[in-house]
C-alpha cells in the first residue's frame, strides 16, 4: 500500500518498528516509549521539510490544476491537485 500511495496519490507513508517484538507486553510499553520518544519527536519535527505551496499562473495568479512538478535529479514527478 505504501508504494501504491507514493506513486499514485503523492502520499508518502512509512512504517516504524520500534522493537523486534511485534506484540510487547503491556508492562513494557512505557519503556518502549521512553526508548524511542526523542527520535519520534525529532522525526515529527522534520516531516514538513521540503517544498510546499500552491502552483499558480504567473500572470493571473489563478491556481493551476493538474500541473506537473518536476525536480531535476528526482525520478518521481508530482501532480498538483485542485
């Protein structure tokens, strides 16, 4: 699903695995949080790094639907929404 969403919906999903144990006992959850808290918070702070905004016509300033955004060196184009 992550690959599909990235290619077709311009949505970048991730899976974070905090431990090798898929189902840690409830008694260990607090320690898992403490072990990973700082890393998770730093990740959340970095999520919005990049380019974001609106694609507009240079003359009229009107929004452009379905404009293709191409970045040199990145082999994945993005299409603007409505």
